[in-house]
C-alpha cells in the first residue's frame, strides 16, 4: 500500500496522468484474518447468482456516481462448478470492464488463498489486469493479545480484572488457543455459559459476586476431568453393554485431560481430532452415543454447543454436476460450533486442535472401512480410523437387561414365562443375518402391544406354503416408509429391491396408509402394481398391507389400478 502511495505522489510531482493506471487488488489469506472492511464506496455483491445483467448494472452505478471500488469477497465462487454458466460470465464482464473503465473502477478480489488458485487459472490475462496481490498472514500471539486486551478494556471501561493478570498464564493459554483456531466467538459462548454457572453458584452463596473478574474457568474452561461428572458421561456409563465404546470414550477424555495440563505447563497440546467414526450393526446405540458424545465435548468447552445436526449420505449429493460441493459446504457451515453425524469433507474438515466442529461417521464397519479405502487418503487422517469406536452386538443377557429396563420404564410386570419366551426369541434373532440388536427389543415390545396383524401374516405365510403357493414360510417385515425414496429417482429402485427380496415369500407392509402421502408414496403404489402384474413375478409372492382403519382409501387406489391389469 505504501508503494502505491509513493507511486501516486511521484506521478503527481512528475505531472504524469495517473487516470490510466490500474489499481485492482487481490486480497488473499486463511479464514479469520482481518481482511479490511471498506467504506461506503465499497460494494460487496453476490455476483454469481445475480447474473451478467446485474453485474453491468452494478458497475454502471459505481461509474455514474463518480467511480468507486467493487469489493468481491469469496471470488473463487465465481469459477466453482456450482456457480453454473453465470459465474464465469460475470467474471469475464468484470475483467473487461476493469479495462474499459480504468480510472473510474477498481476491483478488489478477496478469498482464501487455497481456493483462489482456480480463480487465477480462469483467465491468462488476469495477472496483467490485477497488478497487486496482498497476502494477509495469520495473526501472531502478540497481535491477538493486543486485540483481546483492547476489547476487554473497551467493553468493560477498564474495570475488568483477569485471574493472574492480563499477561498471566490463563490469558496466555487463551491467546494460544485463539491462534490455533479456537476462535473468539467460541470463547465468548463459553464465557457466557460459565457466567451463568457462576450466577447459579452465587445465588446459593452468601458472598458478594465479583462481577469484574474473569476466572480461570471463564478463560480456559473447566478441568477436563469434569467430563466424568457431566450428565452425558454418567448416562453413557450407565448404558447396558458398550464396553469397548466406554473404554474408547474414556481414552479420548484422558487425552483431552493430558492436553489441558500440558497447556497449564505451557507446552503444545498433542494433536487430537474431535472427529470420530462409530462402527457397528443396527440397534447397537450409535446414534444415542453420538448425541452424548457431543454433549460431553460441549461440557468441557471443546464445542460451543452440544447441538447435533444429523445428515444422511444423500443429503450431501446434489441433483446435478457441482451441486454436491455446494450442499456439503452449506452443511459444514451450519455445523460450525456444533457436531454433525453423518467429499469435499476432506478439504473442509481439517480435524486439527481447535476445530469448533465435530463430524461423526456412523455405519457398518465393513462398509465404512471400504469407503475410507476408496476415497481421498486425507479423510482417514482427519478421522483417526484406527481409533474408531466399535459397537459390538448385544449378548442375549444384555438384551434381556435392556428389555427389563424398558418394561420397568413402562410400568409393566412381565411374567416369568413371558421373559422365558423373550429370551428364546432373542436367541433365534441373533442367528438371523438381519439381527437388529436393541431394535429387536423394541420390536418385541411393539408386538406385545399389537393386535396380531404380524402374527396373522406369519400364519397366512404358513398356509400358503402348505398349499404350495409359496416356496418358504418366511415373512419380510417392513414399514411403508422403507419403500419410499428420499430424493428423485430413489423410490423405484428401492421398492424393486425390497420386492425382489420377498420373491416366493410374504411381504408384510405395516403403516400402509403412508402410501397415500406425497408424490414418492404414489410412485411406490405404481411400482408395486407394476411389479405384481408382471408375468415374471405374478402369483409368486403374497403382499399384505397392514395399518389402521384410516387406510381404507388406499384399498380403493389399489383396486382401481389392479383392475387395469386384469
């Protein structure tokens, strides 16, 4: 900037016309550095979505007002795949108008250094039209300390004190954390939480509160050992089974505790990513533990919020080229300060100390491992796959304990014979390939409260088998929602796959009234009719629709469409 000032002053003294000089800039740096905030002459526009016509309008407005600066933040979005044809067109207009309006228009392109590489590749003539590049380095600890000290002094008018002093140990730890990325917003949220705790304590105390003191807990959070006293940890500890998971969680907390004391000794903390992989079969408690895991991290100050955002893989997938990246970035921005359970993930999720985000991958172990082997190797480094949380199948004894717990919560008293039947049921279910662990306990309880629809379906399967219409007595149980897809083009293959798995068997569809709710549900009905009417599958299986009396309208839909096949 000083070079430009000297150049302008020298040109004026030499009486050289400077109106034909280019003063376009590129500002680039990592997230969080304080890129300049320009005054009223600066315009920040979302140009990619506005289109070429609005770009011309914006530039004309600046020029007609006597000239000005157009500040384009996140410039790389203009050349991203999800920007579509408008992004590149708008950038070309800007580059052209920068030349046509020299002396009246200056453009500042700003963005993160790594993402700006695609921007530089867009036009070979870019470097000649944008002669100045300003790199914003990350702030050092001294600069951060100065800013923090000034903020505290200004906000509290110089009356706020800090435990051990403004240059003391706790303030130094806080500044180092800020420098590693554990940002000011996160600290402010934790400070607010700690102040609430102090208020509750003081309400039960006779001493006068010191409202002008930042305590150790306010600055660097509670001791990590406090995690073992948190409600979330106690709930995890009390859960039946999950021995390996509890050991893994304890090891994680122990590592965090070690880092806490290393910081007190002014040593660098060990690298410890909050991101985790939860592997296990259905019904082993992955989602429940994921929720508790987030709350534990929030309780010890490693996350600003214990709120969880749950996403399935299809939530990351766009409907056309380039949309997946945009959707992934939006999800990750929404999960900042929170934790998200499920690949731009590889570049966006760094898994370094200080991340104010925790991402969890949940799924079957063999499929999760196959995914990590097939994608960018950087993903495994960010999730410490070798230290994954493994959720083992429940034993019959543990399933009985879960059953007894849920029965007592419903204020029921099962008979000894009923418990014996339940135990035998669990023994048989564990031998099935689709054993669903805790889900089988819920299914058993649900059947105990049912009106016998499922039992009747099984008896019908046996009758049809005895008559020679079916090849087996097996019954495939599912809900209507298992047939309904979650995005365009998903319903048909999902319905067909389930129908093929029930070939020669009984397909029992519960809550069938949901097949009247929405376009995807109607698509299911059409697929079922087509499938059952095809020569290959006709009279080769039995489909039973079950539900409440309100499902009568679906019978009419089926009847009308079925007659069309006769």
